[in-house]
C-alpha cells in the first residue's frame, strides 16, 4: 500500500511538471508496466485529479484543469519559493494581484510544516522591499491570456494603444513574455508587418477568439531580455548614442537599468552603453546624471551638445 501511494505521488508530480506524457514514458519513469500506469491514472481520477488521456500513437496523459483545484505537490524549496514569490508579487506591476497574493499566502502558510513556516516567517520579518513603484499595471487576467497563447502557440488578436493613445488592431504569433521590474512586454511576430515586435502588455486589450495554432518561429535573439532592453531603451528613440563609460560593466549595471540602455563590457575598467532618448539634449542630461567619466563614441552631434552645455555652465559660474 505504501509503495502504491508513493508511486501515485510520483506519477502526480510527473504530470504536474510536464504538459503531456506518453504511457510508455510514464511506465519507464515509474518502473512499472503501461497497464499499471493506466490503473494509477484511474486512481488519481477517483481522487479528483482531472487526468486527460488522448488515444493513438501520438496520444498520452495530461493533467487538466478541474472544477475544484486538487492539492499541489511541492517540495520544501518549492514551497518556500512560492511563499516568498507571493509576498513580493504586489511589486511586479500586476493589477489587483496584491490582495490575491495575501489570501493565497495565508492559505499556504496554514498547511506548511512548522520548519518551513519558520523559514518563510524569517524571510517575511527581516526582508525590506526596494522595488520601485510600477510605472504601469497590467491586468492579471490579460497576462495569463498572453502567457497561455505563448504556451499553446496560438495566434493572438488584440487592440494595441500606442504612446499617444491611438488604437490599432493586431494579429500576432506570440513567443514570450519579458518582465522588467516595472513593466511586462510581449515579444511576438506581427503578421501584418511581417516582423518581430515588442508590445507593452499594459497597452494590450485581447480580442478573442484567438487561433489558429502555428509553428513557432526562430526567436529574434537568443537573449530575449537583452533584445527587449535594446528595443525599449535605444531603438524606440529618435536620438541614439554609444557611450564609453569609465567603469566596469558590473558597477555600471547598478546605475543603468534594462530600460535605460544596454551595457557591453570592454575590459575590467570600461564598458559601452547603447542608449537613446527623445533628443540629444535629454541624452546629455541622462549621461551626466550617471556620475561616471565617459566619452562619446557616436554620434558626433552629441559631443557638440556637451560642449554647448559646458560653455553655458562656465558662463553661469563666471
């Protein structure tokens, strides 16, 4: 009986960690026959777990969504990670998630063993958040809808508002969601423009029905976080520049956020900053406020603007 119970827990853990398993793969993982797997799946269904089965050579087992949420299996580290994540979720720019996170955390802590409650309690009591207030908030249901479309490789239709508030209809093949400390972005292939685009999630209003399914394309970059960073900090602006900072990339990263520019290490004492702004005058202020020595690589016009600012400051001091 104990062996059967342990095997059921192992089977449930496998189903939770993978979208779909073939019967043969599950049997191999559990060290049993496919017939035993079928019996164990029937037992899970009796316990209230909605395990879906698709027939045929390409079929398999998948844990579906049920009318009631069955208990999840979490090991010690996963339980602590979920508890800490719930506590900090309110600072991630997801509208309405703060109160929901508190309720979910209260339920989780009720069933945590004493040793884990102590660990979570210590983290809660002795942690002070330094999150900046989110510049914009995205509805949690919208974020979930975008994530599901990415997961299922399903075409997405939505209304998109630009910076001026004008709305357009878009049809895209969604690829990934990218999160910064203040905003969420959707990286997708825009079908009308036949190119990769980055969309701010808080400006998206989904317009279902979605579909059909598509074959995922090769992403525009291996590092999507850096790709989005270049888009929102450099390519989106009329004035762009490359600046050599006389400090290491590690130290520069403490003052240059992902939405401020892209850093590239040159050596242990210098790095390149690729950034942008609405105008060259704003770029001058942006670079000066970093508080480190620098030199302009390009454009030459930025150097002229810096000279003009220098002369103006000299006259003010005189």
